C-alpha cells in the first residue's frame, strides 16, 4: 500500500528509510527544506515476507518485499532513492555505556582535545567479536561533573565522556544489509530499532530524566530504558502481537487471517459487561458476510459462525498477561522498578489494540502512555500511529545524523559511514551481477 504526500517545497537534502518488520515492511522518503523543516515526500508498505522474529529467514522473499515497499514509496513520492537507513530489531541487540577521560591540566578545552578524547574512547570499545551499530557520545564530564553538552571553551583538569555503545550479532546484521543490497539499494546506516522509535516517541526531557520504551512488534518486543540522554538498557523479548493472533486461531480453530481480523476489529485489552452479550462474526465481509458462514464453524460459534466477544477478550488478555509479565521482569532486571521506575511509553503495532495502555498500566503499576511519531508535514494520517514509530524515527535519526566516534578524525564530519563503505565497489559489482542475472 502506498501513501501520497503533499507536493514538496525546495529541498536541501532527501533521505529514505526502510523498517523490515515481521508483520509489515514499510518505507518512507523524507526531505529537509532549506529552512530546516522536515517533510514526508512519500511512503509505502506491504506484508512482510522472509522475516521471522526480526531475522532474515528467506533472502529472496525478504529482498522482493523490501524492493516492493521501496518502489511503493518511490511512486508516491514521485522520486527514486539509491540508499536507505534500515532498522534492526533482532540480532541480539545489547546496549552499554563506556566512560573515559583524559588529562587537560586546567587549561581551556579546544576542538583538538575533544577529538583526542573521542579517539581514545574509540580504542576502549570491546565488541568481543560482535558488530558495533552505534558508538555515540551522550554527554561530557568536567572533573567528574556530568551533564556537559559542549565542553569546548571551558577549563578543566580532566575531560571525560560517556559513550553509548550498541552491539548486535554480526551474521543477522549482514543478512539484513544484504537483503537490502540485493534490492539494488545502498545501506546508509543500520539503526537499532529502539533508538529509532525513541527518536519518534520520546522527548529530549524524557530521555534525560528516565523513561522506559516498550515497542510491541509482531514477533519481537523491545524493552528499552533511557536516562541521562542515553539508552542505558535493552532487552529483546521473542514474543509479540502475532503470538496473540496465533492463540486466537488455536483457541477457536480458525485460520490466522481470520484470527488477525478478529483481533484488530473486535479485540480489546479491557473487558466490559456488554462483551458477554455481543456476538461477533468470525468471517469478514469479503468471506461472505455475517450471515453466510464460509468453511468450518469456529469452536464454540453459533450456526452463523459468530462467537461471544467475551471469549475473544479472554484469550487476548490471557496472553497479554504473559507479555506484560515478561516486560515487567525485563524492566526489573534493568533497575526500572520501585522508586526508580517512571513513565512507560508503549509503541509498535501491537500497542494499537484498544485498551492496551490501560491494561499495561494496571499490569506494571506504572504510568503508561501511547507513543506516536510526530505529525510531520506530508505524513499520512494513518502513519501517525504507534505501528509506524520506528519508520518515522529512522527518518528523524537520519535528519539528525548523530556523531559516531568511529568517524572522528576521518574527515567525514563525525558521521560514521561504515555500512556505506562496506557496500562500496565490491557490493556494487555484486549488485550489477545480480541485476544482469535477473533481467537478462
């Protein structure tokens, strides 16, 4: 499905993003005007294929789905893209903070001092054979005092920095980037999905004071804790909204497509007294309408293949209890509990079910709100929803272009382009070979 945005004004630059999810693969093309305003030029999405719990399981299917989603976005934007930013939701994501400092001797801090510090910090990163997705300075310290955004021009005995490092398993990241490259696209950068979603849903103040972001995808739920402007902890849970769909299908003996429709149309995380009196059709209008059952009757259905809504809600809430129980354990392990707990922001496609925020708030005993991406110029109304937070966040991340210490001293403006370099001449030759083999 493609969404056409409003005509663009004069643009200073354009960038594109692809979110490769287990339920949906979506793409967005965004432009930045000469005045700095961001504008969505076009977007597109389609059903996912070749992806399971955030991992590429079928290269050919995943590549086709990625290319299809990007082409829909290109059509709606009336422009083509050569490179994209992509989100990584699986791949064993792990977050840590590396603190380093150097001697200044009380003098004024110059640009060269900051560069020396970041180069020193770069040498301190120990990936232990894993892939470094991000290595970004969160904030600086002067003589142990935290919270310094820009130390240049100040005096100190010692200058320090806290580096946020995001690690991932190398093979799944390579599979993901190769699926994109096979779709004849350069990989501009790989961004951890929680970071992208955080850019879309969390304010700077929330990330500074402390907040938990729970992103419920189809097959993966990412639980991230932010504080001090950094992502301090992360847990990826192999459970999501698709597990609720499967439970509905199993409980009533129906197809997954029927179960997904029931979940989306009539499902809710909160029960009401009227649920026991309401009958809901298992088959949608396309399958014959309410009065014309198609296929076998659902377990417990009447002769018109309708079930009591209360029974559906019961299945949904039983599995939501499992999900929130795992989320609660993850938050406790990361120290986000008791007096140290705070606001929880719920996002992702699984957060769109009616009553989700209320249910999670009751289960966790913490204040919960839904996290939506900002309503950017040209953004379709349907994309101003939790399910598109990561996609919009990818574009916002690309626009911000945060400094990565691996690029310091390389004459590239401080923005790491490792993935772009890795997909250089060799990858270009490989893509040309694949294109020739495919079309000739």
